[in-house]
C-alpha cells in the first residue's frame, strides 16, 4: 500500500501524544482551578480586612459625632429654659445662656472647640465667652481664616446636620448644626457644635492606612466632612452610596477599590478608598508565580509526552508496515483513518461478506416461510412445494406437533393507537415480529404458533396443537392464547386489538383444514361490526337468518316526525334506542343486517336533516351521511347518531321561530291556505298530532286560533286580488280556498264590513 504511516494527520502517534498532552492539560486545569480558588480567597480576605479597618475607623469617629448631636440638643433645651419671653433677649438672659453653654462644654471640652446658638430673629449669637450680634461674632472668630461673610451667612441660613465647618485656627473641621422646628418663624434658630480640629486630626492620624488608601466621611447629602488624606478631598462618592459591597471606580485617571458603609445613628457615610494596584498587589504577585510555574511545567510535559508517545507507537508501526506489504485490498478504501482504523477495516472486510450472506439466507428463508404459510391460509400453496402440509413444513425446517390447526386473526384498532404508531402499522413485518415474539414466549409442548402478516394492521397466527389433547381443552387453550397475546401486546405497545378465533381443524392430504380455519376466523372478525371492537370473538356456526332486513318507509316517517320539534338529550337517547329496538338490532344479529340498518338510517336521517335545514352555511350537515356510514361498529354508530341529533338540536335552538311546531304549522297554512280541504283535522293528520294539542300549541305560539288564521290568510289574499286584478268574485273565491262565492262574500263582509264588490269600487276610486 506504500503508505507513510508516520506522517498521517490522524496517526496513532498523534493520538498517543495528544493523550499524554490531555493529561498534562488536565493537571494544568486542576491547578488553575485551585489557583482561581486561592485568588478568590485572597481577595475575600483582603476585602474582609479592609472592611474591618473601615468599621474600626467609623466606630472611633461615630461616638464623637453622636455626642456632638446630643450636646446640641441639650444646649438648645437649656437656652429655651432661660429665654422665657418671645421678645428680644435681655442681657441677663444672654448671660444665663452663655453660662449654661460653658457648663455643657466643660464635660466635652477635649472634643468640642466651639459651641454657640444663633437666634435668627435678632441675628444674635450666644457663645461660650459672650453673646454678640452675628456679624461681630464672625469678625471675632472667622474673619481672618479665609471664611467669607457670604459663606458665614449661608451657613447660618441653610446649614443643618453634620457639615464641614472651619475651625478658629483656620483648619477644616466638622460641625453639627441643630435646627429645631419653631412655629411662625421663616428662619429657624440654630445650635452650632464645632469639633475640636486637633482632636479630629488625632483620630484621623491614628486611622491612616498603611496601604496608601484613605478614609472619607460624608454627611447624608453627600458632602465631604473630613478625610485622612487631603489628596482625596475632591473625590465625590454620592453616586455609589447605594452599593453594599466593594466596587471599583476611576478618579483622576486611576482606578480605586472602594467600600462605603452608612451609620444608622448619624446617617453619615464612611468610605475607604484604596488604589486598585495596591489593593490587588498580593494577588498579582501570587498569580505571576503560578503562571511562571505553569509555563515551565507545560514545556517539560510536552517533551515527556513526545518521548513516551514514540516509545508506545513503535510496535504498532511495525505491524502496520507488515500489513502494507501483505494487503491485497484497494489502498483508496483506506485513505481516511489512522493505523487502528486500518486494522479495524481489514477485520471488518474479512467478516462482512460472510455476515451479509448469512443475513440474506436468513431473510430469504423467513420470507419463504411466511409466503408459504400465507398461501396455506389463503388456499393457494406454491406448486414447487407439493400439496402435502408435511412437505411444506419439512422443506422450511419447521417440525409439526400434529396435524391439528387453528387460526387466530389479530386486528389493530388504529383509532386506539398512538399517532406515531401509524408508521409501524404500515410495516406488517414489525407487527408480525411483535406477535412472533409473544408466541415464542407462549409456545411449549402443547402448541406452537407462527405469525403471518396479512396486510396493514392485520396479522394471522397459525396455531399447531400437540396430539392426544381433547378438543374442548384445545379450544380453552386457543382462548387462553388469544387473551395472552392481547394482554401482552396492549401492555407492551399501548395497542388496542380485536381478535377472532376459528374452530380446531384436522389437516388432510387435500390441504383444506388450514384454509377453512382462516375463513372461519375472517367470518368471526366480521362480527366486530355488531359485537364491537377491542374484543375476542370466537367463531360460531353460520346460520340462516329468520328474516331479511328490508327498507321501511316507516323509518323515514319516524325520523321525520322526531325532527319536527326540539328534543332534550333524554328524548334523543330514547329515540335512538327505539330505532334499534324496532328493527331488532343488537349484538346478536348478522353483520349483513347491521350494515343494511346503518345504510338505511344514515340515508333517512341525512335526507330529513338536509330537507329541514335551509341554512347552507352549516357545513356539518353535508357530511352526516358519510359520518354515519363510516362507523365500523354498531356502538360507534349509536354514539355518532346521538351526536348528529344533538348538533341538529343545537341548530334548532338558534332558529326557534322557524322550527317550533307552531311556526311549522303557520308556515304550512301560509303555503296551502288556497286548498279548500285545509282544516284542523287535515293539519292534525299532516303533523301527526291530536286536534286539541295542535290547536293549543298553535295559539300559544301565534296568539290566534287556527281557523281564524286560515281565514285571515284567505281574506288578505282576496284583498290583494280585488285591488290588483279583474277576476270575478267567483274566481277569487276559488283561488283563495273558499268553497263557494256566497261563503266568500259572507266571510269577507264579516272581516271588512263591506262586500267584495263594494271593496273593489272603493279601492278603485282612490
């Protein structure tokens, strides 16, 4: 074959190398997973440490801020007790307020730099040392530290809560501004408590972060109160106040890792800000070391994998080279694949032809056996096999138990099968295979069975019984086989089966017993129409029916009368039962009579419904005949018949004014009033109702008695003829249904007040 196996793209050498490489990659992947897990742990620990430091910082400052708010409330309450009037503060009241403020400041003088109350109405400030107007207070404390008068006035008007406020030394500090509600005042009084800047700086210095980060404190409005590093004073984190965990942000072209917590007591926000490069430095060092180790491991692993692959491939290459020298197959058939594929294909080719021959022989033999059995059932044995049953079975290598046979015919009820079974039913071989498998399980010393596919959904089982078994026992065994086959196939494949059985027959030299058994099974299957589907139907001797089914016009009349009035479901059931009872139709009649009965009723009902329904839009009425005629059992026919009658009753409910008995009588009179014989008795005979019931029903529906309505129809037509024609009174009387002209004149004068002649003259004058 002259193939350079070592250079093949899918060579086993490559497979060996890839196998070792996969092991190496697997080890690297596992190491990577551990690395990722370790990195995650390092990140969590780093964040946990940062979070703990932030919490410690907030606790150190929180107590101080909270004491400032409490001091502000106490100062305002104390000042209110000294200020009794609503007018201008007296000198004594200012003195008392200043004294009270000094007493409050004594306990917290290490934390508090200044404490004063601003009275908005008088623009007056009461402080620790004196009480002076607000402008003088500003000039004394804040004029020289870069705090403008505008900023001072703005703080007096709008400042509230914790806010950034300058200290007397000019450094940045924190103040708490208490602004209580005061009824009737546009501008509120305020209490200012200023944090000692040196004390604040001491707390901040103690909290400086070794990782080059900073702590920032914001009020609830997002304004920066203080920070441990002035380089971060311009950083705004208000947009991130809603975040609960660590997050990354950019500021000044650099990335930072931040964490924000909010105090539940002061509503202030405490934030830690760390350069991201510094925060992840431990993780980055660890990752770089792992990557270096992985690169070295991969290079060494590649070299080891190649050496091991070459060593394991050497024996296989020798074998392939030997096959290349000895092969007699076309090399083109081996162009795709590696060395293992070559060996596999050579072995497959060695046995493929043998397996194909064996399969062909088996399939041919199976087809010949089924064809022979089918010919036996149908009575047309192959001439090449002779006429002896024993010869036919012997040539097909089938040993017989005896010359006693019976036939079981199996039909799949497609309407009970799953839709996907349709394709299976098209293949008789699959159905017979299932039946054969079931028979193999049941066969034993007493009998053996052979499944023969006949057509779609129909299979015959030829049962061969052992000798020396009584006929009654054989019939019991046959019924047992049918039940087992039905149960097995239904439970295993979800099929619904109808099974018919023949009697037991002895096969003679003329080859007639098997054919007779098959004909009996076919005849028994015809009783599926009367007995119903999904049954086991044993064969019964043919008998001549006592009577032959004949068509009866009474059926037409019976159906027509029933359709004249609306009916309830109970009356429909009673009507259908009467149809079956009147013709003695039940499960014991012959299939021929049942078919005639179905055809008779289907035609009569279809004609009656179609004649009575004038609505052409009802598509279902066109298919009534075929719906009923295509029922393959009496049970199905009864059910379909009831459904059709119920659909018709639903149609009548939509047209009550057209299809009630009263409406039908009224329509009949309107069409036949010119008949002199039209009377109550004639209508009673026409509609098969008593005269009393007819009169009562008509008057309830139309509000007029029948005789008056007949006269009204005749008089209306007579008026039209008198106005529009030149016919004589005698002619008009005959045309409108009156017995004579005298009767016509008398009735017309009673209705119109004038004679017909006078009525014509009056109308002609107009």
